[in-house]
């Protein structure tokens, strides 16, 4: 079955739900076809899309309606992959882990969590703090210092996993 293409101009939520269904069919997950609803949200300010796998929803930033349909398709694919990974592996799989990345590659997209383009009206996240592991050099970023974060690799090795927080 050929991939449906979105026409230029705002895509209706029904067409976006059909787009998600196409990906579920492509990834051989017929149990998810017709169960996921895609809608636009005017409340989203930072992200382009958000998947709610437990409830069967994909919310897209309303500002996407003004952009290239190919970008909308990529965001729908990205979020649909989150839902499929959740239904196949539960919470044991990481949100942007290997299972998710394999689905994006299979659909012809490069797995990425950030868009290299500036989307008008979408605020960029300013990462103000780096949380560094002094042992294995792992780094996590956040807008604020998170003192309860620990390095999982070091904890698994029997160490404290304490991170050093640096303001950027």
C-alpha cells in the first residue's frame, strides 16, 4: 500500500489519523489501526508533537499547520513510533531508544529528537545546567539543577552515581 501524501495547506486531523494508521500497517501492527486519534493543540509551545500511548492520542503543535506537510508527516511518524514501542515493549523501552529508532529508519526517517530548523512560534528549550558524571563522563542537560538525578551506569556498577551540576 503506498504511503498517503499530505497536500499543501493545513491537514485535517482525520487525514493525520489515517497517516498514523498507515505507519501502523507498515510496521505490521494491525491492532493499533483505528485506535489512535491525532489532533492539533494550541497549548504546545516547546514541542512539535506529543504521544499519549495509554490514551491513544497524538497531539501536534498547531503551528505545524503553517509548515511543510513533509515535516508534519515526520512528526506523525515520530509520535506513532512512540505509541507502537509502548504497546510492544511497555515502559521497559526508552522513549528514544533502539526500538523507536529502528521504526523511524524503517519508515525512511533519520531518528532525531530535535528539529534543525526554527519553527515560528515554537520556543526553543534553553538548557542552563549540565549534570556530569565524574566517572563515566555521561552528561544530562536541564533548565534547572536536578539534585536527585544519578548516573544509571555507575549505580549498576555499585557506585553512588552522584552527578556534578554545572551552570552553562
